[in-house]
C-alpha cells in the first residue's frame, strides 16, 4: 500500500482498473480493488492490521515521504495526489453474459493477490444461490467435516457448489443405468433435438461447468432446494456414522475434493430416494468404497476429466445403495 501511494506522490504512472457494468448500472471491480481500497484507507488515515486499527502512516517509502499521513501532506502534494489520473476500463457484457467476463478476469488477474476460481465466481454470479451456499457453509456438521473455521479462499463454499452441480448428474444417469448416451437421448426426445444439452451432463473443465450451473440457476428452484435440504442431513449422517475425517483420505490432513463430490452426492441422493442401505452398514460401505480400485483412480487421477467424474459418482452411488 505504501509503495502505491508513493508512486502517486512521485507522479509515476499507475496501472488502470477494470470495471464491469451490471444490469442495474452498478459497477463490479474486476481488477484494481486493492488499489482503490488503498486510496480509500489513505484518505481516511486509518487501516486495520488484524483486529487492531492503525494510523495510515507511510513507512516502506523513500525518506522524503516517511511517516507522512494524508493530513500531513502539504497543499501542493495534496493537489497532486487528488488530481492523479487513473484509467478505468468499463466492460459491458453482451446480454449480461458473465462467462466472457470470467475468462477476462483470469487473464488480467496476474498481479497482487490472485483470486481463486470461486472468489471470482462469487462476485460475478452473486445472488440467492451463492447466498444459500454461504449459509450452508456455516452448518455445524459441515464445519466438523471440513474445518472448524471457514476457508479464507472459499474452498469450502466451492465444494458445496460442486455438490449442487454434480448431484443432478448422478440423479439423471442413475435412472439410465449410468448410460450417458441413453440419458442424453431421452433428454433430447423430451425437449427437442435442437435443445442445448444442459449442465446436468458434465463437461470439463470443472470451473466452466460450475459457472454454467450458476448461470442457469439464478433462483432457488426445486433442484437447488432439494440439494440444500439434504446437504445438512447428509453431513450429519457422515459425521455420526463415518466420522469427522470422512472427507480426508489416506491419513491426510486436507479434504479431497473429488472424494467429497462423490461421497456427498451418493449419500444425499440415496437418502432422498430411500435407497440408502441399513444405517449399520454405512461405515462398512465407506471402507469398501475406499478400497475399490476404480474409485481410488477416479479421486486421484485427472479428477476433472469426464470419465473420472462419472466413474466416481457411479461407484460411490452404488456403494451406498440397496439396489446394487
């Protein structure tokens, strides 16, 4: 922050910012949030370091500006500072399509603190579904499975979204004996041959698939509500019958995302359908699942590849079903 302020005071050129115009004529900061925030804090004269509020006094700068605050600048320096020009590029998405904006952000997001995929997604696709996921992220059983504190880069939120998006895939394919072509044929027969295949037929990469899901689920429709309703029940059952380390395999300390996809979806969907095997067998079924060679491959190799995604969903679903 100090060096950015110093660059302005020295009259050096500073990078521009990118804004995205939203339908309500508000603007999303696509790139440049740290710079804008730094300006805001310097003008205010205060900033937060952890839980402690501090005076914004320049330190990591040349001797000329050391220990200066905005109020401590002379009249000439204040004028120079306030009249500095920072270029702003405004992006207006055609038909409010955020997919292109997401791709643009990934390209320009190369400096400062690089945002993770879901951090970008939360901004671009903000709405009731993102808010629902945020609420579910505080569920006590989910916190016990993932970690006591929410992840600073929203990895826990992203896993819930992955569950929402992958659940309807397992639901549809399981009705057709996991034959994707048969499921697609039935879909086209119901909706017309010219209908685009919806996101409940998985297509990699995972990030694009998740974006597509959010773009098509802007409201809490029946599909989203069902996933949300069973999410808490599923997490509770996993904690009680398998244990709080169920999402961490091979003695690791990190949650395995691919394994989480399959486990949550398999138990959630079987629970809703009433095909979940006897409660006493849940732990044994879980142990057998982890020993399955096809499953082990699907949660460790090329995990976003379509074959691996569908394989782990199928194996896990059948492991917890009484209809094997």
